[in-house]
C-alpha cells in the first residue's frame, strides 16, 4: 500500500516516528520528485536478530579487514553515499525532504549510522531509525567490496547488545537473504512491532567513542 502526500507539507520528527510506530514509512519516486509515498507492504522484510547468519568468508573479512567501523559520526556523508547511483540502480529515492526528515531524527537521537572507513575516507555504511526496541533499516551503500556487509554485521551486533527485538529491512532482497532475512505477513509484523515498541533499547550499548573491532562484533553475535 502506498499513499502520496502533499509535496509542500513538511513532516515533523514526531509525525515520522508515529508513522513508524504504525508500521508505515515514506519513500520518494526520485531525488527530483518533492512528493513522498507512504508504504505499508503486505509482506515485510525482517532480519531475525537471533537468526542472523554471517557467511564464513565474510566472517574472515570482518575479523581481518583493515577498514574501521564507527557509528553516528557523519550522517550527511552516509546519506550522500546512500543516494549515489550504483550498478543496480541509476537513480535514488532519497530526495531533499527525505534528507531533512532523517537528519532531524538523527539530531534527536532516533536515527543512527554505521560508517565504514578506509583511513579517513568513508567507503560504506548504512542508516536507520530506532524506536523503542525496534530498528528500521533505511539504506546502505558501499564504495569498496564488502563495506556495506561489514556495516550490517556491526549493526546487528550492536542491536543484539542493546536489547533490540526487531530489525526491519522493509523488503527482502537476494542479498539480505544470505544473512537470514525473511518475509513476514503484515499481521505478524504488527504483532512483532507492538512487542518491540513496548520497551527501550540502547544503540550505544557497545562503544561509540572508538571504532569497534571485527572481533568484538563477531563475539557479540556468537553470544547468547
């Protein structure tokens, strides 16, 4: 289901968070289109946090990579990366309104980034919304091989450490299936969302003042 809103009505952080709490999220048709569509898929993509799968080759990469991973350091650079054309897309749905809305959520602590660096260069990352014990993944990107996958591993480690109950991916792609992502019905999703909203989680349960090593992230995923 998708409903289009007026292109000239600004959506406040409070309205956006209420939309997520109701199971809907906004997208634009393109970066040049000022309008937004509100989406509520009949089949919702999720990553079961206790069923997250890290392929063995990727685990070796996470453990040994010279890339460093930080969080919540440069939202604007991350959303710029997510808006870049990629081999599987020649346009983005991230328009100016999306940028302003999620920047406002970031400023009040309800939007977070996972950032992957090669030295001082941002080479991959992701961003998403946190509310209660739910995390809603929005977009990811990579400029070097495996950078977005490394970001996802670190994200799930952080969500598990912080007591999150739901990791929403909106839709399931073949890429996400390799990590254990599955579709659930809208009815089941709403039950899971209701449970996740009844409580608090902590995105900063793992260190935020320094890069988190791959060993630390994988150890968290191996814990009960």
